[in-house]
């Protein structure tokens, strides 16, 4: 299968998550099911197989430590923390009566796929670029229950979320819906983000929440990303386009007809999920937001 349009970040996040689940002192953050799915997805291509081999290499562990120091300190453990927070939010939304979960730009994340067999009454939809989605489907297709789990392939460079979901039979506008966008908004322009909020408000006829991650400005004292990172992201074709100080998130949400429910920065997630002594520097700068979209 072609990897030309598969996000480099999708491979990097999955590789980092697998490393945490196999070799970190905090492997309890990554379930066995997640580890198995990660290995299955990575084994589907030459690029993924290379990443899988690296993940098991003691030499590469040291190389990756240096890469983290040069770009984003502790980013692999941060991936596991933000996923733990998003899973917590998703399960709470289900407990609160939300019966439709939509993951925008899902990449290789397997949260919804892993929840679909546990919550048969919930409608799960993953939306992503056709190449990334097809790659993932090849790894998971034999075990996906299509009754309540759906892949929707959308290329947002020339397709519109509102249009595609409106005409998609797997989406039900009458259901309370949680939208998720993990590690996505920082790659969109502010105008595209405003259009996204507008689309979600128009798509749903019932209650609607949006859980997403956002990034503190690179120059902020709350962000410890290295100066080299923006150049690296440009080199892999995924430059940063949108950042926002966490203290300004509530004001921004009010301009897109939404309200802030919660924000979780690194320190808060460490307090919630870390069980063992933390003996390393972590990435600070990306935070998880839960908002409610007003209609």
C-alpha cells in the first residue's frame, strides 16, 4: 500500500506510544490491546516495519532520547498522557448520554475502534484522509463491527466536513455527539478552525461537545518545545499554523459560539494518570480542551 499521503506524524505518534507501552516505567498507561493494535498497524508497510524495528532497538532508544531533547522533551510519554485524558473524556461523555463519537483526523489512533465492541449502543465514526484511512482499514478490517463503527474517507483539501457528514448514512444528527480532534488543530489555519466549529454546530440537532488539543505559542514560557521543532515540522510537510495561549482559550471559544468546559495541561494530566515516580522532563505546551458547542 502506498504511504505517500500517510502523515509522518501518525507513524511517529504510534511508534512513541508503543515505546511507552513496552519499555517505559509508565507502560501501565498503554493497554495491551493498544500495544497489539499498534504493532499490527506498523507491520503493514516498509515505513511502519522500520519504525517497529526501531522501537525494539536499544540503540534507537538512545537515539530517540536525543531526538526528544532536541525537539520535544518527553513527547513519547506526553502522547500516552493526552490519549489517557481523551479516553477519560470520551468514556465520561458516554456515561453522560452521548451516543455518537466522531474522531476527526484520527490517524492511527485506535481509541474508538477499541471502544466500539465495549459500547454496542454507541455510534463511532473515524474521519481521515483516504490514504491514511485505507492503510488503517487494511490492518483492522477483519475485526471491525460495521454495525456501530464506520470509516469515512475525507480529503479536506477539497471536501467539506459538513457536506460529507450530511450525506453520510452512518452519521445521525439526532444523536448527542462528541467530536474529537487530537493533534490536529495546530496544523489548521484559524479560518479553517472557525469553519470547523461552524460545521459541527450545523451538523448536530442535539447536544454537541468538541474535545481537542491545542498548543501554547512557541515563545510562551508554558511551552518547552525546542527552536528546532518548527523547522523539522516544515521539513516533513506539517508546519504549525495555529497556537493559542491556554488562558485565552475561553475567549476564543466564545467567538466560535462555544463554551469552555475544561482544560488539562501536562501538570494536571500527570496528577491524574502518573502512578510511578516521574524521573524525566516532560513536554509542556500542548493541552487538552473540552468544549460545548452552542446551537
